[in-house]
């Protein structure tokens, strides 16, 4: 065993490996991605023996693969973020009815905020909908223990089990004692055994539904009474011990339980400083929110008159306590999101929780002076920093070229999930819609049906193309929709940390496969117009976009240029002070963060207007700005010399439309961001 400082996701990976997981699959999505990357690194180093790990094409594919492996008796781990569970929901709902053989854990990371997601959906609700148990850690340490317990629980009841951390748990770091090497549990000798139970027919589903209801009731009892599982639902009393049975109760789940513990210490310390006694209270952390441990709730509620509930994101525990109060005819009042006593969205934090607890406990003011006790220790709000495409990002050129090609033609521009969602920001203003992964392609078809007089464009990334775009691509051909699909191929899954995908050919198990060609897929399904473009070549990109837009029927532009994270930056552009007029077109047209404006700069043509400047620490030498400037004031001699020479720019694409060795080397080293 070795003591290591690990991020929560890294620790979850070690916990699963120590539990004997044999097959790990998922789809990248912040804040969950690092778990699979950690397993891949440990496998590559020889420390994780006997495990298979992969980034699957999407979440549905990953869970279905794991279902098959689980039926043999292999222990399996699925990973995704909360919206990824939507993609896997079809096999998920049936899998619980069919059941599993090998322990099957679904690691689903929720994203309160949301910090990097489309929604704030709460996986605890999904767990109740799918009728499968969920464990909700308050710290990375607790999550480590829950991960191991989840595999045992899954095998005992033949049910998938969800482990649901949130962003702060996923990305917090602490020290762990972890095994130096692990071995996957072997598949049982009998392996997969043919049995009608593996085939989901209506009659079998009816029978299984009853079995699910019975096992949920038993699991709820285990959560309340079995020591190993009840330990995830600790209950303590605090405040004035002389008062006897507390009248006030505090319930918290997930990371909010950690906030509440720290906040209670703050409240008690501040109250003591002012000579105020904190009334007796009972605190209960619920680490197993579904099925709700009703027997533990009954013990907690004994003698209470008021209960404050703190949780992220939905009012799940609050609802359960209200239901318990109704069933038990208990006299306590429940306060929380539904009553305005807790935040109704986003993340909780220690300062806010402390202020709410102080009010709830009746110690919000100093006894003598009646002055409020401040708990908000935050300084003035930090300035807002809106998200922006990286300096040199090839997507900027793709959006700009399409806008230039469209001119004043009426159009609807449908975006998608990825870095390129940022194409909606000014000055590009090139994304009108964004719903979910892959939806841009199919939504454009809906717009085309309803408003045929407009041009209809969809933007999709190379990873998203394979993950969720293919059904929409086929639908466009099948139904003859007049749309233009712009595939922004930067040779990676950039937004979640530069993971590989089918178009790269790189796998987590080592061997490099033949990349799946996006062009050949489009040809195979029947796209009649497919053009290529380098988005950093403005003139060529505009011409390619015009060709595709003028085509009647499904057409595609493949904008191919590697992500800036995959290539070494070139020499930065420079500004010719004698040529700059201060027109700001380089800023107002493409909005690259590598270009700024100095209002005090003077030149023979700019005079009192100021001049543009290039931040050499940000510029990667892409050269797009030099093609936008109408006065040739932005210069990049090296790129000018390279332009037109096949494959001369850094990270050039090979004949298969994939980034060359820069990406392969990075991924083979396992150095995912």
C-alpha cells in the first residue's frame, strides 16, 4: 500500500480496481472523466492487471457493453456525467428489470451550478425513477468506501447500483492509502449461463417489477440497520446538552453534509464568542438517499419539532421527510428548498449554510447588542470572466467562414455540445440553438421543414458526430432534408480533456485502430456534397462553405484542424504599427483573446484611435487574424511562407483526416488533460 495525494475521481478509480472491477467503460464528461483516464494509466503501467478499459462511442454503447460483461459474472463499472445518464437510460431501465450477475456500478457525476453542463438534473431522482439504489458521498474518502460497498450491494441483490458524487467531490483532493497493484476478479468458471431471465419479455418484466419492489424494501432496511451500510448515514447530537432531547434537527446529503459540519463549527464558535448558547440539535447525514432508510428517519425524528434540510440539487430528502412525517403522523415541520429556507438551485457553500443554520438555531444575532453575526467571509465579487474559445482555436475560423459564406442570406445556425457552443458569443454570434448532444443536426432539419426559405446549418464536433450525430445524419438523407452539416474536426474530445474517439483510432487499451473516416460515413449514408476545408485558411473555407450551402439536399463541410492543445504553438503574429489604422476589425470580427487594443498607442494611420496589439503569451500563430485584417497590419511571415505547402503546419492532418503524431504521442503517454 502507498499513501498518495489523489483527486476524488482518481481515488474512485483505485477503489473500483481494489474491488476487483474487470470491465470499465463510459463516455467523457466533466466532472467524471478522470476516473477512466486513471484506470487507463494504471493499466498501461501494469499496476491494474486483468482490467479492460475503454471510451465507448457514447453512454448507451458503454452500458450495453457492460451489461453483457456483467451477465458472465465480471464486475463492471460505468462512468458518465448526469446528462450522459439520459443517453444510457434505455438500457438502464431494462437492465434493472433483467438484473445483473457481476457487480455493476454506475458512477454518475452530478454538476450543481451547473458548471459545465446543460442541466442541473439530480441523479437521485433518476435513481428513484429507475428503481435502483444510489449512494451519495459527502467527501472523497466516503466515496472511496461507497465505491467498494456498491459492488458488494450490487451482487447481493443482482441490481445495478449508482454512486453519485458531485463536482466538488470529484475534483477535491486528499491523501489515500491505495494498493500498489490490483487484479481484476476472474470471471466465474461457469461464465454466462443461458437462462430465460436474461430475455426481457412483458411477462418477465411484470414478475421482475415485483422483485424490484421487494428488494428495494430490503435494501432500505439494510441502509438503516446493516453496520457497513448504515455507517453512510451517521447521526450525532450537538449544542446544549442540558436541554435533553433536541427539538431541532438538521438533515444533509452529499457534499452539503460536509458544508453543514463545517458551518455548525463556525456557528458554535461565533456564538461562544458572544456568550450565546446554541440549542440542542440532532444532525443526520443521509448517504443512501434511495431507497430512503425509513427506519433511520424514524430514529432521527424522535422528539423533533423542526427539521432543516440541506442538499444539492433537488428537494429529494426534503420530500422523503415530508412523506415520513405524513405516514408517521409526526409533529415536526420540514424546512428546506420548498419553504425558501435553502437554496433552490446551484451549489451550496459553507458561508451560506452557516447563515441559514444560525437563523434556524436562533443564534443569528448577538444576544446583548442584537447585531447580526456575519458568516459570509467572501470578499467583493470577482469580476465575471465569460468563457471564450482558446486563442488560435480552429473553430473560430469555421464559424467565421460560414458567416462570411452566408452573407445576408437568412439562416438558422444550430449548435451542439462542446467547445464550439461558444460560437454563440460575440463577435462570432454563430450559434442560434443548443439543446443536447447531436440535436443540432436533427433540429436543423426541423427548421428546414418549417422555414424552407432559409439556409439551415448545423455545427457538430468530431467526437459528438460519432456519439450522437449519426442517427440525425441518416435521417437527413432518408427524408431528404436540405441542411448543411459542418463537422468541426479538431481530432479530439476537446471540451472534456482531449480524450480519443473513433475518428482518432486511439484506444485506451493500447492498440491504435484504423480511424473511422467521417467522410466515408457520410458517403455511405448518401450525402451528395462533402467538401473539406482548413478553418485557418479563410479564403478556402469560405469557398468550401459556399459550395455546400448552394447544394440542394444534405451537404457537409469537414473543417479539419487539430485542437491547440494537441500541437506546439508557432511564432506569434505581430502588428505593424505603421500599417495599423485602429479599425478594430481584428477584434470585432473574430474575437480572439490573443488580440487586444491599446487606446494610447499612436501610428501614422491610426492617429488618435489607438492600435491593436498581439499578446505573445496567448497567440499560437494560427494566422487567422492576418487574413482578416484589411490593411495587412497583422503579420505572420512564417505562416505566410507555409500556406499552400501540403502538411506544413503544426499538427497537420494525414490522409484519413486525423491529427498526426502530436495527438497520438500525447494519448499513448496517457497524458489526458
